[in-house]
C-alpha cells in the first residue's frame, strides 16, 4: 500500500532532514513495515529494476540491503513437513478440553489473523486494570488453544490504529473495523466489556479466611472483511468454583474467576474462528510479482498455489488469476509470482485453490 509522508498523529517521527530525504520517494507498507522504493539498475533487457529498503535502514545509509523478496526471517529450526504439521495439530487438539469445531473447518493449516482489543472496564472502584488483563489473558489463551488463529501483536495493532486515526472504541463500528483488514490483513476483532470481579470474603477461623469472586464478560466478535458483528455472547463464572483460601485469597479469587469466565469465552470464540474462511489480500503489485499480508506465521509455504479474486469478492466466485508463493519474509509476509492473469490490484482477495 503506497502512502505519502506519514501524516499520523500530531508530530512526525522524522526530523526535517529525514523528511527532505523521503520527500520524493515512494513509500509502501507491507505487513505493517514501511519500505522505501529505490532504483537498483537495469536488467539485461534494459528494464528498470527496483529494490525495497526499510525506512530505518534507508535513513541510516544502509542501502545495500537485499531486494524485498529476498528479505527473509532466518530461522534455525528445521521446517516441518506437511505430514508432521498435521500430526502436531492432532496432538495439540487431543490435549484440549475444547472440541476443534462443530462447523466446517476450511483450510485448517492456515491461520486467521485476529486482534484482541482492551476490554472496556465498567468496574470503577477497583484499582486493577481488568480490561487490559482480560485482553492479555484471552490473547494468550487463543494463541495456545485455537490453532486456526494467529493473534496479532497487541502493540502493533495499537500503533496501526494510531496511524489510521482510530481509537479502540471506534472499532465498535464494524465499518471502521474494515480498515484493519485492508491495512494488515486482520480478519476478526475480539473486544468487549468487563463487570467485576466482585469479591466476597468470610472468616473460617481467627487465622483463616475464604474468598470467592464473580465476573461478567460481554464479548463482540467482529468480521473485519465484511464489516459486521458475527456474534455477541456473555460469560459469568460459577461463584463456588472461584473459592480461594489463605493469604491473598481475595486477589487469587479474582484471577480464578477471570480464568473460569475466559474458558467459556474461548470455546465460543473458537467456534466462530474455526468456521471462518481463510483469505489474505495483496499489499503491493510489482511487474510479475505480488506481495501478500500473510507468510510463515500464517502457514504459507514456498510453492503454495493461490487464486486471486477482485477486492470485494470475499466468497471467491470469480477468480481473475493465480499466483505461486516464491519467498517468505518479514514477520508474516510473502512474495508470489503471477502465473495466470495479471491485472491485479492492491487489496485484491487471495485464497487457496478450491480443491486444496
């Protein structure tokens, strides 16, 4: 996605000298990273070749970095084969208390990018920030328990919202939530409201006390691609199951109540995420290559064949071409070679082949 001189916020992150160096440059954002487009030279046919350099490297004078499609995350671990991945998924799922899904699970080895936004805290008399605590705990549980989800780094989501001049509460409007799908490929947003935890304590003896807590969590799951609320649900923990005794029993009971409620939320969120169709979008088109807002972490592999559809064709009814993943790079991005079609545009929809 091309952009100008980053009019995000009230103050530019660059000095006047740096802005002057960037003034005549084309800037692109791929996987939330900013790149400067520079001319590399000409090939043997006389065609101009370009390279893409991260802004920080460009401003630091490090212009010898590799072309964009060759910038890859170097990993020391051995990549699993497809069969090994399937066996690992089976082992992971067998350890869970949650069923995989009761819905048709499409493309189980590709992760849907999800964002968990800080919950609105309606309990004014507690000093703890339970809205933030619940968001962090839920994001961690989703990352571990829901194999089909890739929970985006919450700080990166926050920075992206700032660049889009949005506040977290603005995402309650699903049409505004669409912007996160177009910019960094997020497919769903989990957000909501928390009431509590409310604690009750009783003395069992002179030196022993017992505490129980109850919390109510209301959740919205937003489909960012379609700009609609998929589902709203509520969870309240069983009071008796939160009982804690001894020192700090009140605090322990609060966090026990939160964990119990989040387990209920997790089940319902998993049902909806597992039922989502997977797709990503084109972030950049350059000659016979396209760049995608999905890569290694999402589950793409070099050699994967994908179909391209117009930006509004989320159902995948009218394909306009095919691409083949050639390189994985950055945190979670990839480059793909165009093998059929070619009149692609930024934000076009990319999906696995129907029979894959």
